[in-house]
């Protein structure tokens, strides 16, 4: 019933909401939703764009590079299954911008490994998910959506209670064929918001934000 999905995204929604504050330390006056890191031969930025609680008939997006319209699939792994209709829940986009030391030497793909580490008793545990996100023009982005569609048979029972269901997710991010993650992110998902709780640099990643 609960729909958690992530897929490649290069573009922006036709909406603008305030950025959510995260738990990581920032420089005084810095954007609390923006981070910068350094790895061998490259620096990269992470920018979090939360859209909070949304309702959409087909959860459609516009790719700014191709101007093509696409929508979030029914299945959470991005492998098809038709477009998700009548989505109700929360949406956040994480955008990664790479700045390689030499032109043309940046990463070509970003791999992610996501696992649910804790969850509301009303939710079923989710299996480990792994996906590959292409890096195009040194940019890669990740859409995260957590919610339900009206035709879900148990939607009424879950949403009739006052407190939204929640899940805590761990996301490990890798570049190309690297075996060690560049970042470990912890997220809290509810129907009202998707919040970045913690940012842990990998063993070979240096934080430039704090």
C-alpha cells in the first residue's frame, strides 16, 4: 500500500517550497539543505529540495534537458508497471552536482543501496533496493516519494488515524564501480514530509560544509 519510489530526475517541478532544516552541521549563514564534499579528483554538492505533502493525479515531471514528460511508475523499483495515479503523500528531490578536477573525468553513474532500518507497525518491511542513477552533464538527481494511491485497499484504514505512518531509511551512495560508499544518508519518511536526518561522509570523503 505505501509507495516508496526513487528514479533518475534531471529537472525541476513547477513549485517552490522552503528547504527543510537537516541535522548536519553547516557553516554560519549557509543553506541548511546544501552540502559540499571532496573525494579524490572531484568535489560535489548535495542539495535537498523538499516539496512536503502533495496530491497528484499522475505524479508527472518534465525533464529540463529533453523537455519530455514522464511520471513515477506504480512499482517502487522504477522498472515499469504503469504510471502511478492519484498519488497522495510526500515528495523530496536530492540533487548531486559534481565538479571534477579535470573536464570529462567526472563519474558516469551513481549507485544507491537503500534499506528500511525501522518502520511504523502499520507498514510491512521492505527488502533491500539497489539502483543505478546515470550522471548526465555532471548532475544526477533522486526522486523520493512516500505515500499511497486512493485505490489501495488499505489506504482508508491507515489514513483515518491521526498520526502518519513513518519509516526510517538508510541510503548508501557509490560512484561508478567503487566498493566503498561516498555518502551514507538517513531519511525519515512520512505522508507529510521526507526529511534528511543525518549525513555521514564515506571513509574517503571529506566534508567541506562544516
